């Protein structure tokens, strides 16, 4: 029956499930038990894309394992399309065309050898929503619609040149022939420009870069045939689809290209083609499209252009931004041993060493320096060329390297973490923030040692900077160099009221600006405040209803455009998203700028997520979900989400199964602190019957009350599978005390478990606990302090804070010390100043107390927690004679990535809990382990 249901389309599933529900006793037979195979097939929706016109919706539909397909829906008709294998959709601005990337089918990928996999490249499918015609293009590495929806650019992967191989074979026997070696950075690949209205196309070979202007007038393409010494700038006039070679060189490699939106200039970089690209210096030139005049940009002895220089014209076509570097040089090479005397040359011999020197005063510790090396090699420092005056101004430099570029005309915000790179090791991330004058390059320091997560914001008209610092919101008036604390008299906290880390509490963030820099919106925990930049007065736009009703209001549904963030006008109506801290439900609300008050549009026991909005209309896309309601897509007008149209029904695939429900649980811990949690009862729950319980947690979990369970096989327990297998799942909130994270976690866990025992749901002799990473640590610590849990699965836990403190996060190369002193581990002091706290919070020191059977899981390439932490806990429990098993997944990071490993872990986890909590026979691997075996390697 299950296979038959799966083979049916969603619409049929919906009809069939409805029919079965009306068929009396037969309905129960229509609900098979959920299995891992069902989870593998269960489809989810990836981020939807909406055309700028608001007329076409596209989304990737992806099962947990297997091949995706693309779904396209017309919002102005009944047309719906499905594209086999479609993923990562892009939609033309007018909504007529949708392009999907198409990956190699999973079966083909699994069957391919390593060499064959290297040759497999994604394709692209172009769908015409008027005709339904699909056009497929192979080996596509990038595709892009222009903003006027008239053309599509397709950039292909380079094909293996068989003639090159033949030439090389022939040249081996021909001393006079000279083979031209082309660096992979300089190699171009085929390019095609598709005219969407008629399907004709224009092809260009050896393309290394291209750019559409935003006005829809032109496309510029850089073509570099290095072997033939032909380097061309090809300009397409999109109105009549003509092309012209506007510039050609035989000795200049063309680098990055761009276009001004007024149709006047082509900007391009170029450098000597016979110089290796690593050490090639580039020049910047401007080509006047109307006059064909080429003008070289001003140069500098201090600053050079390199292969990573990128160009960006301002949208008013008055400025050209690009990156420069202090110097360009070829990559160093080590001398090699070529002759007998080289064997004894100390400089050559020691040059072959493999050595990294860690100095105590290094700005970055070596692993982090290594991780950052490629990024630093590609770093350029922003400069601006004012086109009318031909004035070149260097903005960023080696002391202030990072510039936040939007569409400013006078100032930009810039920052530097350089003074704080050493202290990142133990104190976390900080920056100094500057204002830089675009006309002069003058830097003005605005903030020092500001947390990197608390970026200041430059107002749209560049008159003010707003920022959050040490609990308050400030306004900096640029022209008068004046700062004002806007919130000191407002008698409400603008700092995170739930912050339980050993660091300053962050703010709740800022909303949009008002027109003409007249004001801005800022958030406290619940309410939205409107601040006047002239009078510095503030009032609650939400009229205090947020704090009074326990609803967290935030502005939502605006156009997501970083370069043009929405600004609001007085009397303009705005859509708010609200989250009820009491019911955990969401709602949409209406507010009017300048007027205190909130109007309810829709609210209930569900979770709402605003996903996207069309650029040129007021159409929004959002999802609505509960634990028992799939997050299908809805479209609506911006200010009337309550009148939404449902666009998908993937909830139908859930309706073929029994499905539990979630409920909110309240309790008080031993300190009298109120806590919340989520209880998911088993499917077919019977009142008064007690069930085995799986406790899953991390920090705050009660906000997941109305979240649809993630239907995936991964390092987490799948809630729907466990509930259908007779388990209750409990998700408790954890509130920590700095210095005592372990003890406060145990207090929350045990008091929460006692609550569900008192409710008559939990079997007190069948309670299991599972956590991963920070949850894995808490799991491992909890069983050293309480025997309430009868089985524990701990994924990637820290077990010994004294050794983990000076470990390395291999993913970033950062030291772990800051995590304990200021971050998640919440000790708040160094190991040297508070060694006892590190010991008190470390499970490994209490291994002899453990009575709970434990399964530990680690990937041995864990990039966040040193996997040796798992070994320490395993060896301690083994030495103490405890019931322990350790799963080491090879070549896996912090979260398992390889599907066979994810599936294996999920199955073993279920078997583990089934044995200890339900009394099922133990599998052989649990009673006897598994001997090491080496299998025959595939050819």
C-alpha cells in the first residue's frame, strides 16, 4: 500500500487520503508506520523565488535522499509546471521564464567512479511558462537573467580540448614546436546569450568574465584566447541584439569587466598576458561606448591592481569602485635538489622542511592564519574613481581593510578587526568602526572595540549613524560629530533580556529608516519604537501591547534589497510579524508609521515565516505550519496576509501517516524559575498510559511548539518517526547560570522530566536523553549527576573542559578559549583563574558516578569539537567499568554529511533506545561490538 501511495502525485494522495478517512474502519489501515525509507522520500521545500512582477513562483522540491524537482506556479492563472531534477531556480523579472540548475541524478552519481565524478557537471533547464517548453543546456556553471527580462546569459564549463592532447603528443617528437601553457585562472569557457523573446542565441568562446548593466541596455563579455593571443572585449547591444568587438589585444589579458547604467562606460582591467596571473599587475581602463575613446584610470605608486580586482559602478554612474593592493608579486617557490652538490646545500635542504612557527605575538594562531590565507590572498582594498573629476580616492587600507559598500554618495562605513585579532583567542570578536569620506578618503573613528555582531547602521541620506552599545541605542549626527543616548530615559531594556552568556548582552536590532532620515525603528524584546532624529523623542509604535501581551513584534515583508533598503513614510502602513511568548503562536499585524497602535490581521496556534516579496509589486510569500501541518506556501498582498491563497499542498504526503500533536508544558525548577517545554505525544496516544520518553534539547526549545518536524535523516532524532514508534518526545527549555552551565542544565532537565512523569505521560523507568554538540555536552554531564535517565546518546560532546579549553576549532582554525570565557560554554573566566569551575563542569571527572548506559558519537574530522573529547569520555567510562559504546564515523565533520553514515547512526540510535527503554533484544553490535575489517577496495 505504501509503495502505491508514493507512486501517486500529490493531488491524488490528497484525494485518496480524504476518501480513506471517510471509509470508517479502513482509515486506520491506510496509515502505515513511519520508517526511515519514508523519511528518505519525504519532500521539503527549499527557499522559494518570486518574480519581480509578482506573477510567477518557483521553488525546489527536494526529498531527503534522491533527486529534486522544480515546481513553477503562475499566480495569475492555473498553470503549474514540474521540472525533473530542477534545483536553485532563477526567475526572469517578468515571470515568463524560469531557469533551474539540474544536478546529475543520484543513481548515476553513486555508480560513477572517482574519475567519472570529476567529469559530471550540472545542466540547466530553461522553462517558458507561456508555452511549457523546456530547453536543456549541458555543463552549465553559471546562468543569469538580465534585469529587464529580455536575455539570459549562460556560462558553460570548459570542455576537454582533445586537440590539446593531440598537440602535446605531437610536440613531444617535434623539438621546434612550442606548446603554450595557459594558467587555469586565464582559461575561458564557452558563453551563450539567449534572446528570450525568440529563442535565438549568440555564442562567444573563451569567456572569462561578463556583466549585464541594470538598465537592460548592454552586455559586456571578456574573451581571452591566450593560446591564439586574441583578447577581446565584446559588447552586445540588447535592443537589437548586435555585437561588436570594442577592444582587442594580442598581449593583454582582460580581467574583470563592468558597465555603467547610463550606457556611457565600459570599465575593464587588463594586464600583460605573458606574465603568470599570480604576479600580474593590471591596469584599469574606461571605454566610452558612444565615442569609442579609451581612457586609462589614474595610477599610483603605492597601490596596484591584481587579478582579484573587481569593478562596480554606482547606480547613478558617477563613481567606479574597485579594489587595489599595496603590491603584486609572483608566488615564492622553493629551490629543489637537481644535482649532487644540492644534496649538501643547507639552504636547499632546509627549504624542503615542513615547518610552521607559532609565535606568542602572532595576530592569529597558525591554524586560523592558514584557514584565512586564501581569503587574504584574494583581499583587495576598496578605492573609488569619481568619473566626472577623474579623482581617484583610496578608501580602505591595511589598517582599515573592510568597507560596507551600498549606494552611498558621501560616506561609507568601514571597520577593522586588526587591533583585536590576538584577543579573539579568549575574548571573542570585536571591531573598530569608521566613517570614510568618499571625496577625500578621510577616516573618522566612530566606535572602538565594538562587538562584531553589533554593526552600526548608516542612514540612507548619510546624515546619521545608529548603533547599540552596552545596553543603549545611540544616534551619531555626522555633521556635528555629536552622540546622543536615545534610550537612557525610556525605562525599558533594549539589551537581550534572556542573555545568559558571560558577555555584554546584545541588542534586539533595528528596523527600517524613515524617509529623509527623519527617524528610524528600533526593537526591545517585545515592542517596536519609533525614534525622531531631530527631537530624539521616541514612542512605542506598537503602543506597549507587545510587553503587555507577551508578543514580540517585528517589521516583516519588505523588499530584501541590501543596496536599496526600504524606507518608510509617515502614515505608511507596515506589516508586522508577532510571536507570542505565552502561546508560542505567530501572527500578522498592521501598524501605521507615526501612529501608536497595532491591528490584528491573523494569529493562531501556528508558526508563520515570511519567505520573500516581489521587487516591483506587493506580493509576499509565506509559510504556515504546526507540528501536524506541513509548511506549505501561501501568497498574499503585503497588507492582507489573512486573505492568502494556498499555493502548495505537500501536507498531503504527511496525511498518509499517523501523526502526533505537540502541546506546551509549564513547570518550575528547584530555584522557583518558571520554564516551558514541548511535549509531543505518541501517535495513537491513550490517556493514562505511560510511554517511553526521548528528551531532546539544546537551549530554548519551546518556540518549536508549532514547528513542523524536520523530515530528514541526520544527527538528530526524527520526531515523527519516534512518535510513531511509541515514544513521547520532550523538548525542555534550558536557562543557564554563568559559571555553572552543567548544574543549571541538570536542574532544568530533571525538573522538566519530573513534570511529565507527574502528568502521567512518562514511564519513569524508560526515559532517554539525546543531545548533540552543546546538547551532547549537557547529556554527558547530566548522567553524572542524576540517574533519572535510563539511556543516553551523546553526539560530539565536550567531556573535559580543562583539555578542550585550549583546543582548536578545526573548521575555522580558531582557539576554543573564547567559547569558555565569553561564549556558549559560559564559564566566564580563564582556566588559570578558575580551574575548579572547569573541573566541576566536566563529565569526565565524574565518570565513576555514571549508571546510565551511554552511546557516544563523533566524526573523526570534527571541525568544531576535538573528537578526542569523545575518546576521553569513552576511556574514562571504560576504565570505570561503565556501559559505553563509541561510534567513530570516519572522515566526518561535526555534523554527519555522508548519507550512509547519517542513516546508520539514525538506525543504531533507534535500536539503542528501543533496547534500553522498550526492552527489545539488543542488536549484536551493542552486545559484542564489531571487529575491525578491511574490505576489498573498488577498482
